[in-house]
C-alpha cells in the first residue's frame, strides 16, 4: 500500500503518525520545507498557493493520498480528486484499509457518524486530533520541481496573532446569548481567573456582537476543544456549538430555560440565571482560597 502525504511542516508529524498506523509498504511525503519525520522519501516543493499544490500532486503515484483537514488542504484534495477522477473522503475521523478504504466521518452537523467505503486509489483529509506527532529522519530527501503558473498571486502574508489557544485549555468558561451586556464579561473573566480557566463563547458573541475575538469562538466554524471541564453559561446548546466541545471530560451548564438543548449533553445542568450563579461562585471560590 503506497501512501502519499501532502502537508505543511507543522501538520506533517501528526499526519505521518496517522499514515504509519495504516501499515503502508511505502510512505512518501510532499512538504514546503524539511521536517524530521520517518518517511521513505521526503519531497520538498516550493509551492505556496493551492493551484500549485494541485499541479505538484497530479502526476504522483499513490494508492492513498492523505492531507491535513485545514481549509486550504481540503480545497486541494477536492480539486485534485476532481482532476484525476478519484474518490474524495473529506474530514475522515478514522480510516481502515483492506484492499479498499473505509472511513468514518461526522454528518448532519455532528449529530451522527457515517461509515463509507470506496475503491483505491483515493484522496482523503484526516482529522489528526487522536495522533501524536512522530519524529525521525527521512530515508531520503529530494527537491520536487513544480512547473506552475498560479492563477492567484499572493501579494502579502501576515501572521495572525491569536491571544489564546483554547485547544490546550484544561478548564474553559464559555458564554452565550444569556450574557446581556459586554461589560458583564468582566465577571466572567474574574470567574475564569479564579478557576485558572480560559474564556470562550458561542458564535453570536464573537461574530455578531464582536464582544470577544474569533479565536475564542467554540463550535463547528470555530475552535474544537476537549478540556477537563467545560462550564457553559447562558448557552442554549445548538448543535453548531455542541460540536465544538463534545469531547470535554465534564460539561457543566447553567441556563434559565429548563428545556434548553444543552441539558441533553451536560453532565451537570443547573436551571438558574447566570447573573445569580456567577457572583455566588466567585464569592465561594474566594472564600475557599482565603481559608
């Protein structure tokens, strides 16, 4: 089984880990820079835009092409599969090989998981959350020349500076539309500070009201987190948000509506107004810290 990987250097160690779990007979990788990963051959290509990624991968031989599930590589995978007439498996949670490829993936906004099976060769983007990055030396390193004239010109690149990485937080205090004013975020931040937690939110708080930056938005179109504790305050529990924290060890929700959907996915559900609960929590935690 010949597996080809295409990735930026950041995601490549986890992608190699995922590929090695499939026991390939040959493992090659294409990346934009050298990475210390245990592959049979590492090809370094000077590709910066999606057009050229597709051109670079089109002539390569493989039984399975794996890519990380980033926005750009999902586009690259889809375009390459269409160009070569191959099956495309998008955002697979896991893969199995037995002469064909079988994948599981979320459907209906995370409400269910489907299993699909298709022939090889195939192209897939794979969720890497469950794979630890591996290190090692490639058996050989070569330069891959790509003759590509991109239709899109990159004029400038700016590194986006995020103030937080929620994916690494052990405790998260998250707020939704139950929060009435932006000024009330101060008590949420105070509670989070006392708990050693990070502050997160639903999409309306970041995208519509602009009360918090987008990197604090948990959900399908935001960050997916798996903390030890997820404290949801004033959050109704729409599936688009639930998808973002469904892997949390413990979910505690506070909502004034006893029928709020979040009650169905919470380990502990408190029917109360967050404006009553949060000040009492702050007072109790302070008291315990003093004693």
